[in-house]
């Protein structure tokens, strides 16, 4: 046990120093320079030019969005304006443009039969089984209505707003939606650099904004977006999305290089179908919601008109980051670049130590393990800084370590 511990201690307290071996081989030399060139190109082109590794970045973008929809359309022989088809009406970053509706008018509180076929019944017992259901239009009373015979089919009775909604009634979507326009005003700030920008220049006059529509080539700074153009960018037709509704995203991306003039910090717009994962779903498809308008008759009775609205839900998503030159990240990546160039040496060592025909000779030259050194005593004065070392024996193990044994010098 003691010899093992002593061996461990002696192996631990050692000193390693680099030894330079020049290999004059065309193949290895070309591989070495080629790998070094690849590493340098990676850091120059990708790290510094593409990823801006020399910059300090601010990803904590602060954003505010205001929207306004304009357009007129026809639905059920009625002219629909913004107050009729936009919800909510506050002009937030998320809103819905109604394209189709199922309207149930003059509902009052009372008792009436269900309209959903899930509540078909032949006896009252069938209705009692569904008492805990939350998918109906009201609270089940446990009675089966309209069953005139033993085997005839009826509907369960509910208590709630009557008559119950029948959302299977087909509606005719509002086709004018594709001509509607969306005005987007987006202001952002990068707090780290205290830079504030807007999605269109402040010197744009009102007449231009009232007449332009966004086009990535001709009008890249116009804040007016046509619904039809957005659907075209998504490869969607109005018929595909108007009947059952859907969700689309308008992505405003700010990627700013503040090493240049701040006026070059401009947004890029992208469009996406947010509900694309459920476009062909059998369980749920599209987007809809319900709202009601309440009234009161002269005798004090309350009634309402229920609307089931199918709509295009629009989400304005703002993202981005800004970068500016900073000494610290520049030096970190520069040191990493110089260090990584040394990987070429490691790669060439692997080739020389394992695959080259002169691997054994290279191992013997590259690695030496010095266990003990005795300077040769000589009457000749010690000259310069060179020590004369002679090895009694040489050996090469599997790891490529070249050993020098102890040399016993004869005394004078």
C-alpha cells in the first residue's frame, strides 16, 4: 500500500512543459494550415460578422402597439362598419375581425328544448344522464320533450335563454374583409442604449399614410396593411379562413446595429398562420367567440340577441435586439479565436500519432518522461545555459511517452 501511495504522490508532483517538434511533411503541413484557415474563417465570418460577437446586445426590447381597422362590408343585407365587426374596439395589439356570424334573436329567460343532437332523448332518463354536462345552451331540467311515442326521438328540456342557439345554421361570410386595412403604430425602446424608434418615420405626412398600403419593395415604411395582402403572403384565400375563422400573426422584428447611424434601425415585417397546427383538425378548427346585446321592453322584460362570431384573430408580435461595439465581448471572442487556432495542432497530432507511417518515431520525438537527471561532473567550466544530458536507456510505451533513465556517472 505504501509503495502505491508513494508512486501516486511522485506522479502528482510533476511538471509538464511544451516541446516543439518540427515535422517537415507536405501533407501534414497542408492539413494544418487548412484547418487553421477554417477556424479563422469561422470566427471572422460567423462569430464577428454574422453573430456580431464584438457587440454588447440588448434583447430586453420595450414595445407599445396601437391598431386601427377600417373598411365597410355587407352581412345579412346590413352594412357593417368598424364598430360592428372589430372586437375589442380599443385598438390593442390583439383584436378580431368578424367575418361570419350565427345570430339568435329575441332570447328570453325560460324553458325550451335543446337544439344540439347530443341531447336527443326518448325518455326522461336520457336527460338525467346528461345533467352534469357543460356543453349545452342551458341547465337540463331532466325532461324529454317532443316525444309523441314510445320509440320517437325528442330533445331534452333546458332552463336558460330561449330559444336555444342553433349554430348549424349556415351563414354567408363577409367577402369585403379582404379589402379592410389595418393601421399599426409601433414604438420601441432599447433601454440598455436608450434608443427609441417608431415603425414609420415621423416626417411622413398624413396624405401619404391615408393613400399608401404596405409593400416590402415599393412602400416598406407604410403602416397600412391590407387584409387581402396578408392572406396572400400566407398562401391563404379568404374563403379558407372567413367561414370558420382563424388566427394570423403580424411579426414586427427589430434587429439594429447601433455601430451605424440610428436611422438605419428599421423594422421588418413577417406574417404567419398561428393556428396552422390545427388547420386540418377534426376536433377543433378556426376561431369563434360569443357575445350578446341586451335590451329591455317597455314592460321591463329583458331579452337579448346572441351572436356567435367567426373571426380572423390578429396578433401583433414585436421582437428584436440591438447591438453596439463593446471591448469586453470583443476581447473574449478574440482570445477564443486565437485559442481555437490551436485545435489544428491537436488534429494534426492525432494524424501523426495514430495514422502516419512514422508514428513511432514521432511519439519518441514528441514525448519524453524525465525521471531523474544527473549533471555530468566535468573539470570543464559550465558554458552558456546548455546542460549536457545523457540517457542510459530509451523506451517508448503505448501512450507515446519517451523515457530517459538515470545515468550513473563515473567519478574522477
